[in-house]
C-alpha cells in the first residue's frame, strides 16, 4: 500500500464495516517511537530559510525522509523544527 521508505510502510491495516454494509480498509494509527530510543548521529543548526525537507536532503539523503528527523526530535508538527533559526535539530541514524 505504501512505499517501503514511508513512515506508514509497516503499519497494519484494519477493516470497518459501515452501517450500510460497505467495508472500508484503513491503516492503523502510527505512534512515533520514543525519542530516547532513536540513535542520533549528528545535530545541525537551523539557518534561515531552512526547511525540514532541505535538511533531510542534506543529512539523510532524501527530502521525503523529513519525518525521521521529526521523530528524532519529538516533533508532531515538523514546521516547529525550523521555525527558529539557530536551534539545533537532531539527525537520526539511517533506518531509525
């Protein structure tokens, strides 16, 4: 259902039968891993006009992997990580 690099790739699917008899297949909720369980390999300083996808492209090698950095920093809103220039952003080890 999802690309193997997606944050949703390993989630289970579930089904729901509606009152009118339709079956809806959906992906179960994703819970981010605990921040202290993620191995950190670097920290980078946010510069203006950095975006998380640009940081991911430079550090992780793929812009669409921005969610790994958000997880490593405990950010539910990835935009919060680049809102303040000068802040440090933790970069996770590959595959974390």
